[in-house]
């Protein structure tokens, strides 16, 4: 009698363990009854019919998918390696289980082929400078192709672009030449502005009074900074009044 009771208790425990499932807030259970889809349930307590119902859990959390480096030949025939990261989530659990065998693997393969296709249609300069535009294009294509699987691709980011060594040296030389060109242009613009200012100053200094004031200012600066004896020729405009006064006294 004791053995029979113990056996019944074991059967009841096994029945409850297979019939009662608990799903977290971020999980959904896709239920199949005798192989036929009856829908998705959760979160919380789920009751199943043992040996008849079968459940597959699906996470609704955001998935970060790392796309490995892909060998790509750009539109201008430059060989590069590009990797990316894809952010997506399952929005319709039933489709993610029924429409594709392994949605994570399928999304990864689709991301790799799409990355090669989109980057192969762009030139190297666009690949380096228009990265945000390429990210949006990748996200749009992936989201459209994974929509029948019940998957929403929220973002795609190109992480790194690995260039050949000879291309890196060529780009370094190009950047150096561009910096030299800008330096020469800035120097030429400075010379042109200085010439304009000198021409304006020459017009102002053509006035004798202004010339005399500048002369006196120069004498003051030299007398302050230099202790040695300095001889300056005096312009006739400065000494002419004194000469006229001496002539009057002599007369």
C-alpha cells in the first residue's frame, strides 16, 4: 500500500511539473498542441496538457548581434574588411518560431550578406565619411527582410573599417598634402591682408603731421628700450620753424 501511494505521488508531481510552467516578464511561450500552433502565452503561470502540449520559450529582450569582419571590395575596387553590430528584438514570437528554423542564425547570416552588398555598392570615401547614411540603409534593408519572421531591427552600426597598409600610407600622404595646401593658402591670405593694411597705413602716413607723430613715438620707444646712443636724422618739417625763428633774430 505504501509503495502504491508513493508511486501515485511521484506521478502527480511529474504531471504538475510538466503541466505548470512559469514565464518571466520578458518571455513568451509558443504553444503547440499535437503539432499545431495554438498561439503564444505569458508571462506568468502557464498550464499545459502533458504529452499533448509543447512549449518553446522566446525572449523579447533586445538582442545584440555582432557581425564578424567581412571582406568587401568597394565600388572603386579597394579591398577592405568591415564589421558591424545589429540590435533587434522579437515582436511576434509565433512567427519567429514557425516562419524560420533558427531566427538568431538566420538574422546573423542575413546581416553578413547585407553588409557585403551595401558596402560593396559604395566608394571608399563614402564608406569612411557617410557611415551614418550606410547605417540607416542597412537597418532599413534588414528590418524589411526580417519582418516576415516577426523580428524588428532597431539599429545597425558599422564598428570598424580595416584598410590595407598601402591604402593607409596613401591616405596619410594625401592628408599631409592637404594640410600643406591649407597652410600655404592661409599664409597667402595673411600676406594679402597685410598688404592691404600697409597700403591703408601709407595713405594715412602721407599726412606730415601723422608722420611727425609716428617719428616721435619711435624715438620714445627706442629711448626706453635701448640704453646706447642713437642718432636719428631730423626731418626738415620739425626744424624748419626753429630755422625761421633764427633767421628773424639775425635780421
